[in-house]
């Protein structure tokens, strides 16, 4: 019998009975919890327990970045008429379109914790470096994309600017890590730079969303004009935006781009190619690293290369970054301006951008179709299913810029990507979810406002939509009394990122397929993690996640006992090691100064620990490797270095005592296998998790016995 | 066998089979329809057919006026914390809170037709008076409360400013009229003036929402200071805002207040008492009219009178108007101001308004509880169920004023009204729906905007919500470069109605109880008419509505044949009559110059036609009464006036030919019983309605035979 299934069955039965006693439904009482409670994994769920779930083989999560209900309506009005419908977006969640398909529509809350990206609130280490922790105990009603993405990717509420770390900087396992641990194929598709927040939450754990590469946001070009591309150029660019201790050079787990390679999704498609021109510790470009590690790489502009992609798996994952930055939008920008009757007389019609990759057959719909084909033909995908996220990124970016046409074209792209998916998937085994990370600034108003900028659009049905953009904090547009504006009374489309504000309203989530009804009613963004996790049978609670590391092993690559392969820490994102000599003196240890210090786990793969600099003699050593999330550790006791006589003084491992031969190896010490349980602040959930922990503990013992 | 039920069964079977052939689901294709198509009854439905319906005995519709998702979130953040929940509002539609209760949550579109309240587009008659028609063929993305209310009350899209008339000014039957025709008890509760748009759509048919009374918006006081209250005061007040031909004095069906008395809901509770001080044609106040017609009246400030109300039915309906205007809000107003760091340092906390009626036990929750008690103890309510609408009106009004505390307190009132209802009703036989008529201006933003006004609130959990108000078309607040502002850089709470804008985003609808799942997915506001109508078994299509007038009768009150009781025109809102002499010359006829000319039907009651001025001799007359909506007519041929010899020259009626005795009477001419069918522009719906019409026709013949 499959132990995971048995465990799940027990848990389900337990939760079902808990439901009868009234534990299900709204997890939170009428009065909301405090920030101190909400920072715990799972604490912000509005629907506790495992209700409304059905198992899905595959899940596709579509994210319209910044796609609140207003943005959806703006785009529908323009593209299809006020009474029209999106072909894809409006079909998801719509009952009765497909007989027997489970559907759901509802609203979810999107708040975050900590103050808005205010670094002054972050704890610093003794050198004045940020430590990646943000313990300020406040709730932030308006989230950014990184905190919101972390919410659905990990189930944990965190601060704006955080990528899959909690408010104290601790990495939280994300859906791709968990899906890989469950043997599934995985994909990550976006129109943004692949290092941008929404895709990043499936790739990495970072205290700063701007930590794109080891050199921050340097684009890998010759900035100092000396004819060479080297680290001096990064300094010249002056864009260092990583927590110092997170960098590999400082003993950390590395930047978002580097972790993307460690996470190793089967399929990754988007923009941000230029950041892979950055240099790793050995001076190689990250593109080179990707190739060296088996990735099929497609670079900016190589649409043919994209089209030719025919297979993707863990041996040959796809990394296709078709633009240097964010990908070009479908429509040329419109410019919002001050109140002006001429706009009503001549409403704007959007024009197609020549640079839009859709003109060459590389739209978001094309990416999505390709990703689905690659994933379902992948062996893991065939056998175990897949998890795919698709982001329409520039709805947000163009809303920031008060660019109505830009946001509409991107919504159209997302809609067509959903249609492309619907034409390929079977909704009886695939759960498709469509939602956003947060709502945004655009408002459909009766007439042009006097304070805000506005655009009047000519809708498909001939009517006009008047859109107001009035949430800017600073007068970048020269519209107010502040005289610092660089453009008089209109939005400046040349700005990469405008300054209109995200909004904090609850917004739409819709789903079709097994488990879809779980998005009904009022939920929270973090519930989406559980909806997807439950549908795919992933380890959604800390106890289950810790279990994923119980098969961890450490094994020397050969008889030299200098380089070690670490596997099975599937419930961990970060590892620490300690190498001691025979007297117990530490010879080498991973950095431990921040939660992002240590070795990044190669998710569901092999993490290599090279200690050849330290294990040089035939002396006896012992090595301990500990998973920072699971708390599980593997110790190899009393093994000899490369010059030791083979067979004598061989590795002593626990529990596999008596292993007398090289190479040295060890497994998790079963006696200490239960790592620290995640605390949870939700009272109701706490009760459930406590019960789950007991069950999980019992099952684990059983599992251990049956295996050994 | 109950013929209505048989008809319903056949229709349901027919639709069920149609569903199998793919007719159900999104009625509209991807591209939206034109204004010319959308103006037809039912044309804007997004979910055609009768799917997702279960019969409910009772329906309660809660409307938060202007309560978009942003307004809900603002209030939840403040009142319960960002992670909190409303006790009532968030429970409706929430799955799994009550075992076995059907639930649904989704989004709906709210657009209207015609230009925004722009009278210059309205057709005028030869005297330059508005005719109540607005044929300009445009779609309006942002609705007002009257067009949106007309949408869910009648199923017909119309222009902003219209109350239950289509864009051509034709009355459309509303839910209270149809519920009364089905023998149900009815109620209408609001915190607004009872003549305001949202309650008005259940009381009246009016081309102008401001047509509060026969003297427009005159408050019934001595305006010219002559010590008398008479029509000269109305002239002095100068507030005439009715389509002239709609006034009774001009042969029309009368103002909103007058029609309220004709509609005669069992329970009506709200504000707007002062408008009942207006004078009817005979010089009596409308309050006196109400008393004369059997209403139990409770006037402004008489909370004890409200509390003592113990029963309500068609003999003694309740008209309780507890305030002269809109009822006081729960919280004192907050004032939105320009960007100012002091607001972040000292966030606003709302204070309770001493004038709030909730302090005396007359909150919206108290109204709701009272209305439910009265309706369920009413004989019709007991036997056949009830329909009740409850409006939280000032969310909208205070949002217009940029008054955050005002809008929040009103949302709290609505939430508590929902809780009060949930504590009384049985969700296994009562459908409770919560939604809004349109979204509104307030936005939760990251930080204070520079152009817009803003308020920073201290939330229940200690966090801060920053609300932006930036959609004003005119600079009433002195915030922009326009110098006409009367208040420098802040909202003016003294304004009865501010000028922030409604918004056109899709918004939340949620439901619990039989039929609730019909609000899932993306629907339109007009779908709500069908959701409620189907649940209560009302006549939702034109053919069914026409059938409601097939039992119409006209009968003289006594042997004088001068005054006639008209009954059974339950599928009509307006009647016309024509009195001819024996030579076929018209002696008297109702005005027919506009669709609102004629006699207002006393819904499901007796409409009295007094022809004593015209039938004065013993000569022979003939009288025809025609329902303007159903097209059905009753003719009484060749009857004698009061001085005619009894028994000779008696009334000749069709079809009851041979009626030789006084009093004269007539019934619907069966041969012409099928009135004009409503056209429908929705292709799919057209197919269904065509089928329904055939079935209805067949059933009607059967029904006629079984009765006669």
C-alpha cells in the first residue's frame, strides 16, 4: 500500500469528522487575527480543513498580474463589448458550460504583512546588512506581487518584497518544490522577466524581490566601457539589490536566477534573458551554467528556437527567455491625460505593437500551448501529472503606467492563453484556476475625472469606457500642484514602471475542474495554496513537508570521500553542513548567519557538496548535513579522507552503523526524524494540525518499519 | 391539478432537454450585443434557460447600494480587521457553513443603456415635455441605481434615470407586482427615502427617478410663507421633476409615492416621510391617502409606532417612514482631504452618530427583523411565501461624499440586517441574496494619493487602510486647478450628495438557499430577476406575464353602471379605457400620449374607474379596458347608464354575451387573449422563448377550457 495515500486517507477521514464538529467553514472568527498570528504557515486560511477537494492529475494556475475585477471589465468592454464575454477567462468557473465539470467562482483577500517594502523596518546584521527578516507586527492591506505570490505559492503570509520567505526570512516551500517532490512535471510561464515576483515565487527564496542575479539587476553588458564584461561592470551599473548573505559568494543560497536553475522546473518560458548574462562565482555567465547543467536554452528573439522545442524533462529542462526584459505588450501604449472633452469626441482605439511576439507565433497563448504539450509528454507528466503557472504580467505593469491599451492587450493575451489551455486539457482530470495577485488602479467612471488622469476608449460595441487613473502617490505626471512632474498632465509611457497604486480590494478567483468548488465563497489568497496542494496531493502542512525529507541521504561521489551527493531532502529548501575532525573540531561549516545562508537544495534532485578543500588527508572526519526546514539531519561518522587506506577507517554512519566500505554515506537518523513542526496561529487549524501531527507521527513510524 | 405548476413542469422539462442540446450556459456569444438588441426584456441575461433553480418559498434580496468589492473590503478591514469576516455578509454564499444549504458566489455586470441621465437625448412631445423615452442606441458602462434596480426588478436593461420602464418608456413588470400576482406577501425596506431609486423599482414605473410625488421633490412645507400649505408652495419650491404626462393631473399613472400606494406591498419601511406631505389631485396629503386606503402609517421619528407594528397584510399594509429624508447613518462623517502625513500618524476612528435610529432600536437590522416577522405571519406569507428587498442605501450616498465612516457604518448596518435575517429564516426554503447595484469610487491604496482626496483609517486589527477618492468630475472640493471649489482640499460632508462617481466594474453577488447556485460564475444584473423569479415561480417571461391578465374582469360597482371595479389585470401596470356612446362616438378615454399615461393598476387588487361624469343618462354605452402590457382587453357592450330601466338595454359583454342584468360586467375576450409577445434580442433565449410561447399558448387554451 502506498503510504502517502494511506496517510492522506487517514487525514481526510479525520478532517471529515472534524467537519461534523463544526471545524470547517470560515477558519477565522468574525474578528481578524493579528499580524503575529497571521505570519504562521496556513494561518490566514479562511477555509480550514480539506473540504471541496477532488484529486486532479494536473493543475494550471493562470495569474493576471494586477487583474482585479475592474481590469477584467475594462478589457471585456473594449475587446468584446460591455455585454460580451471572454472566450477563455469568462469560461473558467462558469457553470453548465461543460457537463459534469466542477466549477467555482468567488472572491479572495490579498493582504500582506509588514510595512510596504520599507527596508528601514528590516532587521540588519552586525555589518549593517539586511537579514531578510521583517518582524514589524503590522498587517498591510495592499499587497505587492511578491508577497501575494508567496501567499499562494507557499500558504504563508509575508511582507511586500518577500519571495517565499516568511516575515522572519525563513524559506517556505513552494508549489513547484512540492510538486517535484511528488514526482510531477512542472512549468512556469510568464510575459514578465522570469525573475519578476510572480514567476520568482516558484523558483526561489529571496528576502528581496530585486535580487534577480548575483549582480542584482545588472544586464550583463559592458557598463564601464573597458571592452570587457566582468564584475567591474556590475559595480559600474551599481545595481546591487540582494541581501548580501543570500549571495553564494557570501555563503548564501544565491539569487533568484541561480535558484531557478536549482529548482529546475521542466519548462520555464518568459523574458529577462539579459540577467542570465550575469556572472557566477567562477566567472561563467548564468546562461553557461544553464547549459552546463543540461538546460535547453532559448534566448531573446529566438522564436524559431522556441518553436522547435519538442521535449522537456529533468534531464533536459527548457529555459526559454524570449526577451531581454519584460516581453512587448500586444498593444501600443495609450497615454492617460487630464480632463479634456476632445477625448470623448475621439475615443481611443488601441493599435497592435509591431514588437509583440504574438506576431511571430510566440504569444502567451503559444507559450501556454507549448508548455502543456511539453509537460504532458514528459514521463513525470504522463505518469503523475503536472503543475503549470501562467502569468499575464503586464496588466499590472501597464496599469502602473496608466496605460489602458497596454493593460487590455495583456488581458487579451491571458484570455487567449486560457482558451489555448482549454482546447488541450481534459477538465475531468485537470484543475484550471484563474485569478490575480492583487487588484489595481483603473476605474471605469461615468465621465472624465478632474483630479485623476483618464483615457476614453471606444468599445467593441461602439460605446465608450472612461477609465480613471488617480492613485499615484507622487506627481510624476505633472497633474497636481507638485511641480516635479516631468510630463505635463499626462502619463509618461516611457517609464518602465509608473507609480499608480495597487489596490487592496478582494477580487475574483474562478476555477474549473476537480477541486474547483473550493474557490467558492470568500477565501484568502493563501487558501489557493491549499486548493492546489490538495488537488495534486501535495504536502501542504509542515508535518507533511518535513516527512518529505525522511529519505534524505548523503553519499560520497567516489572513494575519495571529498565530494558528496545529497539527495532526498525534498522537504527542504536550504541545507547546512558541518565537517569535523576526529577531535570534534569544526573544519568547515556552511554559513548560518541568516535563514538564506547555506546550500540551496536542488529540488528533488542531487545537491553536491564539495569539501575537497577541507578533506585533504587520510584523517578521520565526520559530516552532518541538516535540512533547515525539516530539521532532519544525516550524519556520517568517522570516515577517512582520500589518502586513507580503503576499507579501514571507513565511514561510520547512523543509523547504518557498520558501513565499512568507501564511499562514505549516511541516511537520516531515524531516531530524530521528526523535524520541528511548524507553529500555526490559527486556532482551529491548530487543532487540526495537532491531530495531523499525531497521525503523521504514527504513520511515519509505520513507514519506517515497513521500509527497513 | 394546479395549472401553473403543470405549466412550469412542462417548461422545465422543455428547458432541460434544450440544455442537453447545448442551449444553456452563456447566452451571449463572445461578442456582446448592441444596445438595440439589449433593450429587449431578458436580452442581457448571461445565463439563459432555467438552470440551477430550486423552488424557494421565500426570497430576501439584500442590496448594498454602491457596495462594490472595494467597499466591502474597506468596511471589513475597519470593522473586523483585514483578516476578519462579516458575521452576516460574508456568510451568505459561503459553502459548508450550513450542511445541505445550497450556496453560490460570482460576479455580475451592471451596465445600462442610453446616455447618463442626459435629458437632452430624451424624446419630447409636441409641448416640449419629455415623453419618457430614450432611444439613443448606446450602451452605458456605468449604471445609476435606477437603471440597475430596474434591471434586477424587471429583467430589462434601461437608461440611467429610468424606474421600471424600458428605453422606450414602456413599463416593465417588477418583482413585487409579479410576487403579488402569485399570491405572495411582499416587503420593501431601505435606509433611504422610500422614493429613492432602489426601493422605487419595486413600487413604480417612472421615466424620471426624481418624480417622488405629484409635486416632485417638494417637502410639503409652507415655502411661500403665506401660512398655508398648498400647491403654491410646491411652485415656490420649484422642484417639479416628473414627466408631465405621468402626473395624474395630466391623465398619467402618477408619481412614485402615489404608485407606492397602488402597488401596496404588505410592508414598506424606510425614510422619505416628508414627501408624503405632498398633495394629491383632491388636495389631500398622500399620508391621508395612505390612511384612507387602509395603510397603517408610521411617520418620521415615531420609533414606538414602528415597534408596535404587529401585523401587516393587504387589508392593513404597513407604511413606516421613520425619517423625513434618508435615515441618519450609524457613524458620523469622516472628511477626506488632500495628501497629508498627519493622517498616517493619526488615523481616523469613526464615532457613532447620536441621530442613528439604531440607538433607539430602529436600525436596518430591526427593520429587517420586523419585516420578516410581519411577512411570515401574514396569511399570504404563510401559505405562499414572501419576497422582501432590504437596501443599505447610504454606502452609495456617503461614497459620493468621500465619507469613509459613513459608508462603513452603513455596510455594518447591512451586515447586521443580514445576520438578523439569518437568525430568523430557514435556508432550506428561503433564498437569501446579497449584492449591490453598482460599484463605487473608494479604493484601498498603498499610500495617500497626490491628486485624489483620501482618508486613512485605523482598522480593528491596528493596521491602517488608506482610501482614495479621486473620481469626481467637478472640483467641488477645491482640490484641483479649478477654483470653483467651495471647500479647500477636502470633502464637504454638508453636501447631500457628493460627486464622486459610481464605477462600472463587475461586482460580487452571493446567495444561500434554494436556487443560490444560479449566481455562480459570471452573470448580469438582469439574471438576478430570473434567479428570484424562477425560485419563487413567478412569471418571468412576457408570455407568462401576459397570461396573468387572462382572468381580467370589469364590473360596475352597483346598478348605476357609472363606477367600475377592474380586477385581474395582474400582468399589467397600466390600463387604458375607452367609453363610447351607442353611435360609437368616444365619450371619454384615458390619455394615451405616453406609455405612462392611463390608469395605474392596483397590483393584484381592484382598480376603480369612475365614469360618473360621463355616464349620466340612460343612454347605451360601451366600455373597453385594455391592459397596456398584456394587450388583453375587456369590453362591456351596450349597457345603460344610471337612469336606464333595469333589465332592459343591459350590458352586453364579450365573451359573456347575453348578460342582461345590472350591474354591467365583462371579462377578457378569450379570442384575443394572447397579448403581444415581448420581442427578445438574445438569439439563444429567442429559441427558448419561442418554445415557451408555444407551450404557454397550448397550456393557456387548456387552462381556458378547464375554467369555463
